[in-house]
């Protein structure tokens, strides 16, 4: 492993993020080559967390764009502060200032509402981490617009002109694969897939994030979660649910997972009544 990759891995682990060489290498190449990193995987495996801990490790700002159906360029880039513009116009109605100058004033940066993409481009102190979360939930039209922004990291605002990034942001896109992303977007990015962790890695994550948990209880939790993921469920628990459950059990002073404890806390990692019924039936059959 290169020294630079080891350094990134160490920085992430200092932020209590259990990682591996593959993730560290992907981040190193993304930052070195100046290319966005597309991270795909099931929900709850820590894709979003990569961007959060990277920003903390680099001591820089995290700017997050949460994607959803109907997201457009205006919402993600910028809007004009119309109420403030109208107020300014009313205050200047009797002013002898020429109309052209008044119009130039209200369409200046002082009246601009910067949304995440413009915030990332105009960040002055240092390169921020731009998290474009759940890009698969956005429309194909927005995906095409995003390609233009990511190609040059510059934006043209008709009333102001072209704004180019002072510091190119470190861009991380996440996707749960609810739809296929375009080949054009995939070509523009480096790629990394994150799957559910192995038993030993999940144990390490639990101990890192819930340090008060005992070895016996942590193994009970991770073994049950790992077994749950082999079932045909509508909502498979991710690492986030593992940590929620482990934290809840510590708060309840549980020492192991028996049927009573399971009944009281199963809602920490299963969120569907049919899933809960199926899991309890299998738990009973295995412990009958």
C-alpha cells in the first residue's frame, strides 16, 4: 500500500471510520486525479459517511446536495432572493439613481441565494467536499445538467457572468441503484462498490462506534444481523441499523440477546411488520 493511501486510511480511522485499502485508494485517486468518485452499494452501508469523515479528516467544509425526483438546476445551483429584491426596489423608488444601475444592483451577488453546487464552486478558503447524495433518485435531465457542472466546475449566471471554482471540490456521489445511471456520468467518475461488511469488519465497526459494548453482546448483535441479511426481507438492515441496535442494547444494560431482549428492541433494525414476523419465526426455529 502506498504511503499516501496509508495516510488517507489513517486519517479516516482517526474519525472512527473503519475502512480498508480499497476505499482509501479510491479516495486517494479521486483527489489526485481531480475526478468525482461514484460510490454505490445497498442502503445503510456507509456510503454517505465516507464524504462526512473525509471532510472531517481534511478539516474542510462538507457541502451536501440531497437528490430527489424533480430536483432541478435552480434548486441545486442558485436562486434570486426575490423578497429582498422587491424590498430594495421599494426603498429605492424615489432615488435619483438611474434605472439601469438599480437593476444591476438587485442582480448582484448580494441578492444571490447560493445552493449546494454554487456553494461548492465559490468556496474560498480551501477545497470543500461536495457530497451529491443518492444521485439515482434524481431525474435524467438533472443528471445531464450535473455533467456540465462537473466537467469544468464553472457556472454562468446571466446577470453576473461566469464563476469558476477557486478550489475544485472533492466530489463524492452516492447511489443505491434504484435506477441505472447514464454511461456518460459513469465515465466521468471513478467507481467504488461498498457491500455489506463481513462479520469481522462489522464487529470492528461496532467496537469503534459503540465502545461501551461487551465482546459477547457485540458478537450476538453482528451474528444476528449477518443472519438477517440472508433472509428475503423487504428492508435489509444496514450497518446504520446494526449501530442503532448495539447502542440501544448498551443503553438497556443488556448482556446478551435472548427472546425477551429481541422482542423489546427488534424495531431498531427491522422496520416492517412482515419482516419482523418472518425473523421471529426463524429465530424461534433456530432456538427451539
